[in-house]
C-alpha cells in the first residue's frame, strides 16, 4: 500500500475545498453532475478513440498500481541469484534446474531455463533484453492512457464551459435558469483542469516510474544470470547487482 498516494490526493482535494470555503464559497457549488458527466465522459471517450481496447482496459487495471504497487523485493532477488551463483560454481549449471519450477515470474523462469540449457551468454542477454523492452513498452503504452486523459481533460472542460454559456444565452429571458448554466460553465473548467493536473497526469507519472523500477529490476536479474553464465565470482555478481539498487 502506497500511503503517499492517498495523502497526495487528500491534500490536493483539501487545499481546493478549504480554499473555496476561505473565499466565502460553498463546497456544494462545486458539485455539478452535468459538468462532471461532460468532462469525464468526453475525456475517456476521446482516450478510447485513440487507444486499442486492450491497451485502454489494461491502463484502467494498472490504475491500482498508484495505490497498491506490484510487489518488488530487489534485495531478495540479489540474495536468490547470489545463492544460484554459489550452487553453480560448486556443482555446475545443471544443479539450478531444480529451482526453475520454484519461480512464480515467467520471465525469471525463462531466463533460468536458458541459463541451464547452456545458451551462449551474449545471446541470452540479447533475448532477455528484447523481452524486457517489449514488456516495458507495452506497460508504458497502458500508463499513457492516463497521460492522454490529462491532455484531453482541460479541453473537454472548456467545451463544457462553452455548452454552459450557450445554455445561459438561450435562457436570458428566464433569470431562474441563468445560475445553473453559469455554474456548469465554470465548474466544467475546474473539473477539466483539476482532474488533469491533480489526478490523471500524476497517476501516469507514478505508473511510469513504477514501470521503470520494475524494468530495472529485470535488468539486474539478467546481469546476475550473465555473471553466472560467465563463471564470475558470486561476490562480484552480488556487488554488481546491488549497484542497481543503490
């Protein structure tokens, strides 16, 4: 659980709401379902138009990473690979075959299997790095769903403002309808700009940083496998892998 994400959103909302009250306004004036529907519906409609369905849906599933990041244990991975290095140095690479089924990560299983199969170290690195690049590229495209939402949202907010003003102009003869139209106009802009800069763009940046960290951990794993394949001293392998962490 990433408590900083909860704190960040709570702080941003509190600052806006408290500021509204300090200016003498009412929080209820910021609650406009029509404006919310225009901004949110229009924004995600535009994002869906530009994105393949699978990328769009995966982007929504990845949103939970902002609050519950994927489990990552870099120190544990260093210790695991170092233990493999000691075993391989003492008993040979084939001894590691028994550990393949113990791994939950398919990428790690494939890497260890290729190591046990005696794949040339250069080809091993090349194959795994291609897989890392493809995996990270796909995840980044999913995270950029939220970046795109952050780009469209302010413009859709302006569209909502124009629609509200059109409604006002159509009802100049009825003063009772002017207030609602003006409220939708201005609140739509607030929703568009606020969601973009307080929610969508920060979420995208957070997910991209998580993806970068996970990709770095996979690169660290590949470096460790390369050390084992080349017969390096286990302590050297451990030191080099810890360099990724620090």
